[in-house]
C-alpha cells in the first residue's frame, strides 16, 4: 500500500514494487487541479499506474474515466483500487499499450486527456526505454517505475497522447500533462511537441519536488522541477 494525499482526502492505494508507487506528481496535480476549472466529465487517464489520478477525478469531480496502462501489474493494482473505493461504475481500466488502443476509441468523446507520462519522457535516446515488454525493464534503476515505452520510430507516450488528442478530444477538451525534469529539458521538449502536433501550450504550474516523493532512488540530485502543462487546440 502507498498513500496518495489530495487536498480533500488521503487514499491508501495498492501498489507493487513494479508499479509507480510514489505519488509526488499525482499529488502535485491534485494540489492544483481545482483552480483550473477544467471540464472533466469524461476523462482518459493515459498511463494510469495504480490509478491515483483516475480515482481523484472520479471521486472528487464525478468524472467518468477510462484508465489505461500497459503494465499488467499497474492495471491489476488500478482495478483493485477502483474496487476498494467503490468506483467501478465511474472508472474502467484497460490493460493496453495506448499506442495500439487510441484509434479504437470514440472520436470527440473526452473533455480531458490526462497523463503523468514516464519521468524521462524528454529523453528519447535512451535504448533502455525502447522496450515494450515491461518485464525486460532494468529493475535496478528507477526506470522500471515508469516504463518509458517508445515504438520503433522513436515515438513515445506523449507523441501518442498528442496524436490521439486530435481526434479524441471533445470540442472544448484539453490535454493536461504533469511531469518532471529528469534531464533538465522537459520544458523545451514540451514546446517542441506542442509545435509538432499543433497545440497551444500553457504552463499552468511549476514547482520544486523532492526526488524522494517521486521514488527516483537512483537520481543524482535531491530535487527536480515539476510541471503541469495545458495543451489545447
Ligand atoms: C510515471 S507513471 C504514472 C502513473 C500514475 N498515473 C501516477 O500518476 O501515479 C507512468 C505510467 O505510464 C505507463 N505507460 C508507459 N508507456 C505506456 C504506453 N505506451 N501505454 C500505456 N501505458 C504506458 C507506465 O506503465 C506507468 O504506469
């Protein structure tokens, strides 16, 4: 079990050592989300992990959520947590690679696509991340917590989220990404991605977050910068 703290309530979430089990970024989002007044009746949570963001939005904002994760252990924990908080009518969990799933989802059906994508998402060069098979990740490093999947063309989860947003977002819909800087250039990366997929990009919030809150045990620093990005069309 790991505790996920939100302004309204603390949640005890089932995790394993192979699932994102520190909720620093999810807590950062939860601290700030209400003030943005974003529509969130129908939400897609991409890379849901143990389900922190899905559970937060379903319980505190009455959102209907589709939660997706390719890690089987994450999907199993997420299902258990959804059941524990009696949210099975609001949250559906799909154990899928989002890259394979998004084209099958209904067009214009989400007011919010939300994700805390893999921590190293600004680094597209690291071959250790270019693996789809969760079990082949290097467990001795913090990478296993995030499973930064890339396809053979080097596209990562954010590429697919921004691609998917073009068809899946409702007219007034938005994408919100919460992430941190593992290598100092997340902001530049986000600007490039927004240009590439033609989104307006706004930095909603930025703050220092301790690596301990994120479970980055092998990181070579004590703090990283956390960001909440809004992408709209
Ligand atoms: C940083 S964790 C975030 C987990 C959770 N949303 C949270 O905030 O605690 C990123 C998650 O994305 C998942 N993921 C990475 N690539 C994915 C892909 N291509 N399709 C679906 N999930 C993916 C990982 O398995 C991991 O659970």
